């Protein structure tokens, strides 16, 4: 006898399966998606409440599910290593794009209210990408505060100052200063016109006029800051001397968001002069020794030249196109800016460094504004309006490291550099002289401590195209790290100094949720020497909860016995 089976009705089976789906706990991905949606909606309500003038908060607040999120996040990532799927990074929970100071305040206050840390980005040139990425999943979610839309520049030539918002580029600032002063004033800052004011001034700011006028940060006279509670601190008196000191070279992303900088402008002559000369090492005996002798003389002289004269050197590989089978030879490039005419330039070079053999034909006269284009590489008289192109610098894959020299590199060290430069076709090694005004400013005046006794900074740079092979990228990174290691005997010591605007995670990093001053000293004192402790104390006063946090943000140091700062009750309250 065959057994009989009672078929389960189809409609009951469907109902049973539906109940299973309904009652099953959500997957991790679903849970995270619901959490993201909840955060997004709550943040929009917070912005609406704190910034009622914002007509549509969704224009300010972008979540990962939004179509606008990806393009906006990638828009100013300059180092393509951190936009590549080969370098996966935890994404910010929110991307915030304020267009007004009120929206900056609301953004910071709402981040704090929602337990988000803040990473502020001006132009995206952070060499390690910490203004927009995390290395690993942090203990706290984070938001990127993109300041690109805050880019106004106002020049007061009569008072010799300019007011610049953080999203303005150096090119825009230079152009406005020159036009607003009819070519009589300039500003001592960097040579890359697409770097934005915010990060550049926060970290110090090298440039070809630093021997005459110091760093860009040395010429900051006032600022407006949104603090960790979303309050607007209008000027130096409101923020206090500690915070004003810290933002002028203490590095971006630690103390608050500077929404306006007031900088001192400096007089420039109607005509400046510049030269670029190249010395390729010839094949055969004696060629390398001749270049080493020239570099030795250059090192002995250029940090002590008259401060109107800046002469830098760089080593680069040059393809051998004269039958050498495509091999590379070392080439040394000397580039100079003189705040005067060619006659004065040639006279100074003849007097101080005749070995370089500078002739009148090597020299070019131009305006100070044009010299900023020249130093960037536009040497054919391009119009000054090129400085206004925010896409001027091509995006690339790269890694940079930096050292300081307290004594000249001996011949053996120079030989090492010349031998290594031909091993990497995308490599370059730059040496910039300090001295002059840089040596006169006490190291405690600003967080930038590499002053008297620091003769040169030494930059190791490698760039490459979008290689698909990950191991090929490691080859480039290995080259720059090896050169840095080989120079250990010849560079500054105790500590081996570094520069925060050439941020380098190889030096060490914070761990979110366990950021401690003692551990951070490993990298912090390399950047700031003895000033690191004072920076940590300022952090303890203005942002003890570390609303502004990254893998190399300043950790808070609260000294026992100091009076704790009182907070206002409101999230957005006036100081």
C-alpha cells in the first residue's frame, strides 16, 4: 500500500516564507544601511535647525547613497593613490560642502552632536590624504568638511593685508594681491598655484621668498576660527593667544576650522629676475666628481646668501639620448629667484658662487606675479590668468618624504643621491636653502621649529602613472623609502626632523580611541620639536574630546592644575 502525503497548500507556503523574511534579523549590510539613512536624516534636521538660512540642507549634506557623494569626494583628491580601488579606505559617513561660515558652524556642531569626528579639506593636497580618508575603520565615524566653496579673497593694499578664505588657491591669492596693489605687493608662500590657503598656512608654507620674509604662516596677523563646538571666534583676541599660535604652523585638522585668514603682504620690486640652469653629468671619468664639487660649493654658500636671493637645487634622471641605449644619467637643476634685476642677480652670483657660471643670457626679468608661474614651470611668458586655473596641476600617484640638514652633505652622501636618482625615472630630489629670515625667527614664535641651525630641507619625491600591478607601486614606494634611509647619517638628528605640510605616515600615527600624547611624541616631535608639547596643551584646552581627529592630529594634553575651559550650553553660541 502506497503511503499518502498531504500537500502543503501553496498559499500557506508563501505566507510561511514571508513570515520568515519578515522575522529574520537584518543582515549587517542592511543594518549599516539603516544606520546611515538614520544618520543622514537626523543630520539634515540638525542643519535645518542650526542654519535656517540654508534653503536646502541636502545641498550641504551628502551621504554615501547619494549620487553627488562620489564625484564630490573625488573632486579634489590630488594623490590618486587614495582614489584608487587598490588602496581601499573607509569612506566618510557624510560629506559636507558648506558655502557660508554659518554652514561651517552648523556642520561642526552637528558632527559633534552626532558623535562624528571632522576632517576638514581645503584643496586636497594633503600628501597622505588624511583630510578626506581614514587608514582603517575608525572607532568613531567621521565626516569630511569640504571648504572648496569658501574661496573669497579681499586685498587692502593701503593696510598691506589680504583676507583669504581657506578654499582660495595660492594662485588666486597671488593674482588678487598683484592686481589689488598694482604689482607693488606680494605674499611669501609656495610655488604650486593649486594648493589652497587653508592647509598651506595651517602647516607653515615654504616658498622662494622665505629667506627674505619667512614662511607663509609667519605672515599671518589674524584669523577667524570655528571651534569644536561650532562657535565662531572672531579674531585673535576672541580665540586667545594659544589657539592663534597653534593654527600658524601646527598642521591642519587639529584645532578648528579657520574660515578666514588675514595675512601681511610684503613689498616686491617692479622687476624680479630668475634663472634655471641644468648640469648633466657627462659620461667618462671626472664627470661625477665635478658635479659633487659644484654641489659642495653650493651647499656652503646658498643658505648664507643675501636674503633677496634664493637658489635651490634638484637632482633628476635624464634619459640618455646620445646613443646610450636609453639609460638614465643624473642631472642637477639650479633654479633661482632674485628680488631685483638681472644685472644685480649676475653680480651676486659672480660674487658668491662663480662656479655655477651664471651669464646674463641665463637670466630672465619679469614681475613678481609672473615669477610664481615661472617657478611652477610656466617659463614661456604665459598670461598671469593661468594662476586662476584650479585644475592646473595634473593629478598623479606619488609619495614624498623630507629631511632637514644641519650641516652640508659630504661628498659620500652626494654620491649616494646621484647614484640613486638614476634608479627611478619618476624620482626627484630637491634641496631648498633656509637661512636669512628663517634663522632669525625664534623657534617658539610659531609651531614651525626648524629655524636657526637648519640650513636646508631635503625633499625626496617619486611619482608614477596608474600602474595596474600593485607590486609595481611598491617598487616606487620602496625607492623613496630607501633613499630616505640611506641619508640617515647625513641629516638632522635627535630628532630626525620632518615638516607637517610634507606629512609622512611612515613616522607614526594615532590610533582612534587610544590617542595618547606619549605615543604621539614619536612622530610629533619630529615635526615640531619642543613645540609639540605646547600644541598638545592647546589641543587639551580647545578640543579635549577630539572632534577634529586624524591619524596625525595633535593629541590633547591636559596638565593637572590648569583651569578647565567652560563651555556654553548651546551647540552654536557666540563667544
